[in-house]
C-alpha cells in the first residue's frame, strides 16, 4: 500500500468524522411522540447520510477529491453562516473558513493534475 493510498484513507475517514455531527443532530432530534412525517423525513435523511458515507468509502481518489470535499465545502459554508447569523459567535468561524479553503484546494486538484498532463477539456 503506497503512502498516497494511506493518506486518502485518512482523508476519507476525516470527511466522515467531520460529517458525523450533522448526522448526530438528526438522530438526536428524533421525537418519538412527534408527527410521523417529520420523523419519517429525518429517517430518510439518516439513510442518505449512511449512503453518503458508503460512497465516500468506495469512491476512487479523483472522484473523492470532487465529491468528498464538495461536501466539506457545503458543510463548512453552512456552519459559517450558522455561527454568523444564529449563534452570533465568531470564535469558531476561522476553523470552518480554513476547511472551506482546504476543500477548494482539493476540489481543484484534479483539474490542476489534468492541466499538467496536457489534457484540457
């Protein structure tokens, strides 16, 4: 196993760990005395999270750069907006801003690799 394969496994694990608090919010908010449609919708979202986790584990590295870090981009943007407008706490925004920038780097990594090889679409 090469070092880049090991790094990608760690990156995939990191993306899954980053998305787990979002899944926890849905699991924790299920109200057994609430309406069926609300709980059903939350159950479907939980199943979608599990499918996303399976896709992250099974996807190849180039597609992972696009898919996995697009999820990080969306989640970081959500957290930045959440902390700005709901929590009104700006102390954790720099961490999510850094994750936003790292996700942009990995999303554009495959394009830079193709451009170096002379493949232009």
